[in-house]
C-alpha cells in the first residue's frame, strides 16, 4: 500500500505530468496535491461535481458498473480522473501535456497507483 504522498510522486513521474491531486469526493477536499499551472483546489472541487454527476446519470440509466476513469481531452492537455474504487469517493485528478505524454501508459500508471493508495 502507498501513502497519498507516494502515489502523487508516482503520478507526477508520468511523462508530461503537469499537476495532480488526490480528492475525497464526499467532501470535495484535496487529500494532497503536486504540480503547477492551475488552481488544484478549485479544479479538485469542480471535478468532484463531475464525479457525482456521472454516477447520478449512471444510476438513472440503471447502469451498475464501476467507472474505470474519466478522460477529458483539451487542445493541449489530458485531464484524467481515476477513481479509487476500493476507497469510497476517492479519486486521482491528473493533468498531462498531450505533447509530452503517452495516454495509454499514463492510464496504466494511474490505474496501478490508485490500486496501491491507502488513506
């Protein structure tokens, strides 16, 4: 198992990683953050709304599955939310440079990192 700090270090080691946070969606609060370039507190709170909205939509549609990840693609960035399905309401939020990162490798690293997370 890995601490919040250790998981954030792993996430920030991904090629092209710009910023990352670990968020408790139950409170909207960050458990930890690293990186620069955006207001991670604001982004984490905002992504908590996205997290809850998607689960509400799935419930309304009768979809009873776990989300593997959320991917938002901007012109020059990937924004990924990686739920920690073993921890109720906890997710990793990661911002990557499209130019410097490989999406498949980043998603694999995030999935492995979140599986090791303990809070």
